[in-house]
């Protein structure tokens, strides 16, 4: 940790003194001198994007905007969001669901059962 000004050292002591005994013990175990109560917060995690550089929310919104409002319910929208999130996160469960849906659609077309 960098050298602290007298004002920063005073603030550090005030912060430490206001903590619970358990938290103080944790800090003392690691070393009071190494403890930095003024650390900058870490950047938030990157927002996951698919190969097209779209977020889950933008994909869901784009998909649902192509459908008339009367044709889908809240439950339908939740399903779209859930599978979108699963596919982007490369979750095997959702990959299986997607593969089955594609296979089933191809099977119905092959047998002449068009939508």
C-alpha cells in the first residue's frame, strides 16, 4: 500500500474503529498496514455477448419485436429469454433443447407437416 497522508491515516483508523470485532480480527490477521480501505472498486464483469456482439437482452428484444404482440404471452417471453441466456452461456441443457427444436422442425418439414 502507498504511504498515506496524516488525514488518510486518521480516516483509516476511524473506519477500522467503527468495524465489528470479527471484521477487525480478519483485517489484523492479514495485516493492518496492508489493508487499504480506500481501494477503488473493480470494474463490473463484461456483459456477455454472442458471436454477433449482441447482448442477451438485445437478442430477446429483437426477436420479440418481430412477432405481433397478440401472438405471445409473458410466459413465451420468459422462455425466449431463458433459452437465449442458456445458449449464450453455452449451457449444455439449452444447447440440447435448441438442437432438438431444430431437428424436430426439419423432421416435420421432411414429412410434409409445414407450419
